[in-house]
C-alpha cells in the first residue's frame, strides 16, 4: 500500500482527549503525526476531543498544549492557531454531528432505541449466563415507525444506534496491511446518547471528514473504533482516510506501561529537565527504527528519515536506560551557554541564589555547569550535582567517607591546606585562580611530603560529599572562599561522627 497520493495534500491530526495529562503514548502519537506531516510537506492539525464533558478539564487542555510546546511539536491548525476547518474543539461542533446523525436516520442506517438501562443489564446478564455473545439484541431495530413516533412524542428517552449490516469491514492500514473485522462481531453501536450528545466514534468521523484528514495515525488500541468509524464513513458516503495503527508501548517485562516504570506524563520529563531533543529521539525510537544500527536522531534527521512503513507491528518497549543514555548524549551536544540558561531558573527556584547573583557570577556558573553537563542526562541532575557550591553538605556518601577515613591525619592536613590556599581567592580572574590553586597545592604537597593521591580523596570528600568531583583545581577555584575554607578545616566532624 502506498503511503501517499501525490494528488492530495497530506493532512494528519493529533486528537487528544483532555481528561488527564499528555502521556508518553499520546506524545509519541503526536510526534509520528507531526513527522509524517513535515516529511511530506503536509498539515498537522491539533483537535481537542472533549466529547466527554464530565472528564474534560481546561487544565488538561493546557497540559496538552504545554507538553506539545515542550517537545516543539508545532501544530499548523487547531486551537490558538485557527484554520479553515474549525472549530477545533469537539464540544463546539455539535451541529455538525447532529447533521450526520440525521442523515443516517434519513437513509435508514440508524434507528432510535428505547431500551432502558435495566433491560440492557438483564440482557447482558442472561447472555453471560448462557455463555452466548454479549451484545445488543437489536430489539428496537425494526420497530414500527408509528410506534417510534408515538414513544418519542410521549417523551420516552431514546438513543440512536447505528445499524451494522452483514459483511466485512476492511481497514486500509499502512503498517499492518489490510485489517479485517467481521461485521457480526460489531454491535449496533450507539451514536447519539439520550441527552442528545454524540459519541466519540461519530464525532471522529464528522471531524476527520470535515477537516479533510487524509491519514489517521494513532495507537492500535483504537483498531476496534476504526472498524466502527469505517462503517460510518461508508454509510455516509464519505471518503475513508488511510490508517496507521502504531504498536502500544510496554513496560520492560511486556506489561502495560504504568507510573511504576517512571514518569508517564510528558510534563514530568520537562520538570526533570530532559532536553526536548532527547525526548523526541526517545519517543521516536519506541516503535520506529530507521535501520538496526542507528540510535541517535535529531529533529531534522527524524523528518528526513521517518516513514510509516518502518514502524514495527509488534509492541514498543519503554526503556528508561535508553532515555538516560539519550539524555546525556543530547546534553553533551548542547552548548554550555544554552544549558546554563536553562539551569539558572532552576537554581533560583531552589533558592540557591538570586537572579541578580546569577547574572553577576555568570563566569563561574558557566564553568560549574560545563564540568557537570558532560556526564548528566537531565537539567535537574546538573542542579543536584552542583548543589554543593551553594548548600552545606548534610552527609558524605559512603565511598567519600571511607576514603576520608583511610588517610591518617587527614583532618589536620586539610586544615593546614586551607590556610595555604586562602590567598588564591584574592585572584578574581578564574583561569588565574585555577592556576594559583595548582601552584598552592603543588607547594603544599612538597612541604608536607604527601602525594596528591593521599590528599585528593579527602579534599573531594569534604568539599562535595562525593567521591567523584570535577577536576580538583577547578573545583576549589569555583567554590566560594568561606565554605571552601570552612569545609577543609572541619573534616573532624565527619570522622568523629561515625
Ligand atoms: N481522543 C482519542 C484519545 O485520546 C484519540 C482519538 C483518535 O485519534 O481518533 O485516545
């Protein structure tokens, strides 16, 4: 099956229901639609499916927009952008759906059903007991039109059901080939509720057709909906779009993805400070691959290389290790100046420093960030790992404590060293200060006749609380004088504590 038809402009859509946050699966669907549109010079539409009025909230709508903005998934038409095929909120399109229902009724392809909840519950219970197929028994399908009129006029509540005829639904799917469903497996499903509101499947058909959507790319959990939607398109004599059902995302042991496997809301990844390019790369690789070797894809690579045909049919795995790997890969590639810009508001939010201090101390902040960004996968990790420059050390990591204890007389030695480096803080130029630390340390080692190997672990431990730190000269030069000297002079507290 060919992906495109050169005679028509590609129009795809992302159609989230604003009933919660934008989750990983939704973000991936949005990305695949976005990539397909960009790859083919098409249009990417955002449509908010708020037919479930009770569960849809304005906060969830905002969360979706924020998630999309974080990932840079710019929509061409939709809320905030406008377009020729709006409105882009389903809640504002009732009249369009009503027309479709009326047209199906007029064609005899839909019918009013007066069955009560109690009747349907009893029916279901008896079918389950008899172990026969559970579904609507079509009691109201062939009611006499006079009776229908009488009951409607008497104010009896009713829904509208779609009449599923005999046959087979064929779904043109670009990932799985043609998918077939026997019509007998599909109930005469409801298209309009008793309160007059239309259901999702009818609304989607009205919207996909009204918005001239050419390709519907969404999770394979929608396949049974697709079968119903294709029946509706056909009954309404509307062109059926092409479909691409993408595999679901599983946890590491092929179980359903849940909160346990890490944050599933996109906003949480933003809060943790994964760079958008890392997230895009990660999302794209869940289900899509270019070849078996390549793992790293930039935004532009993805646009150039993306195709629906190379999406796998089997499930996609959520692998947090891969995310961390991609996180640090893309962090390394970001210029430090940009990482600093993103880190600063986080440091201010943590009350490590004020905005004013941040502006005055940029050079040191730049170097502090630069030395960390090489080995961290998120902005929050960078913040955590430079926290020691701003905050007192609460405890030493066990390895750091162990190495401190190992060296005899270390507390005294570190105190002495503190007095020797006091003067380096007078040096305002950072490079000169780093050099001055080096000179002071070399002289100190000679004077005391100890090796760097004996002294360095202790310095690292008391200054940062950790066994691994930035290079020693930089580390000292990048610290404020008072905490640096104070921490070097009070190694005792750690040794006596344990
Ligand atoms: N609103 C549906 C959902 O959030 C998506 C429907 C569709 O893509 O057609 O699952």
